């Protein structure tokens, strides 16, 4: 059970009031967004928001949904179109997974994003978080939704830790215990916990003076102890294989035909072995294709 004596109903009420007055105005939270794009809009936004800042996602999301407003519309696109449209969002395999998910939704579910969590989990690129986020935020069902921001709030407010432990099922169990009974209230609670972690209970500079549950926070009350960080750290981007892969894809996207002679692709990259490794890995991931002496976006 959470390490607090605060009734979950009281906690929910406090967070709901704070969220309704302080939450950021984001496109996927607006009623008109849901009216126009439904669960598909939620699904696309969740794919894009994985490991990508909100500020970078918003313009790409709008362009994406203008081009492919439904799963069926996207299902007939080519992989090259999808990778091209993904642009510089990073982790481009997400674009291919989303494309496959659109095809699966069209073929298996008549072009309608499924509501059931198990059915969502069967789609390409969808894990525990995304499945529950779509079921909760698109359909209003009662599920615990736990992302990195939520985990940090749970760790500090209820476990008294400065940083969360690596992702574990216990976080889902804790959120399940905290959820209000009503579906609508549980959706707001999920969103509020995520928003609190994203804007107030941040990783490096938490704004405890602005926190609506500061008086209930185990970490604050124990004097902000440094309990360490057991999570695996992401490798630096500069000079990494990820940067080389991104440079190769950008060169292909910027070319008129989506293809280039292999020898000319980022030919001036400082590390030729890393360049070749990046090209090979993109081909292995289905993000590029080699034909004779050409490298091109997938067909």
C-alpha cells in the first residue's frame, strides 16, 4: 500500500482541482481534438510523446493528423512516406510501428482503434503504458496509467525516494490503489499525476513550493534525502550511433527522390566505421533499403 495515510478520495480531489486550474493547454487535451480525431489522435500523440519533448511533438502531430486523420488513411501510405513525415522526432522505428499499427487497426478492427487493453497490446509498438493511456484518455475507462513522470511522483510522495526505481509492476499496483472509483475521475487523476511530474515534481529542480500535495509528500517531510538513482542512464547523443543514424536518415529525407548513392551518404562523417554501422542498422530495422549502389527510404 502507499506509504501515506491520506485517503485516496481526498488526494484525488486535491489533484483534480489543481489540474483543472493549472494544466498546460495541449492539443490532445482539447475536446475538439477528440471530436475530430478520436482515439486515433490519442494513439498518434502517445507514440510521438515517447522520449520526445512536448514542444517538438506538437507541430509534427498537427501535420501528421492533417495528412493521415484516420488509421485507414495511414494504412495505405508507404513506409517511405511515413519515415519522411516523421522528420526529426527521433527514434524513427516508432514511425514504422505506428504505420504497422494503422494497418493492423484497419485489417483487424475495421479502421477503429480498439478500446480493450489486451487488443491494444496486440498492436505493433504498443506496450503497457500506451495501451492504458489510449483506453483511459480516449475512451474514459478506468486504468492506472504510469509514465516516467508518474513514477517520480509516486517515488517521492509515497516512498520517500528522490528518484524512482526502474519501471516495475508495483507502480501500476500503487496507481490502481490510488485511483478514484468513477471512470471520469480516474482519468483526471491519471492526467494530474503525469502533469505534476512533468511541470512541478521534475527530476532535477522540483518546485515543491508549487506542489498541491507537498504537505502529504514523504520525501519532503523526511528532508529530501538523496536515495540514489538506479535507472539506466541514456548514452550521450553527440558522437553516438544514434546521431549517425539520424544524419543518414536526414540525408535521405532531404534528397529529391528519397535515395542517394551509398558512398555519398554523409561521406564526410568523421568516423567512417560508425557511418557504415549506422547504415547497416537502419537497413536491419527496415528504415532504409540498399539497392545496387543506392541507399533509399523503405518502399
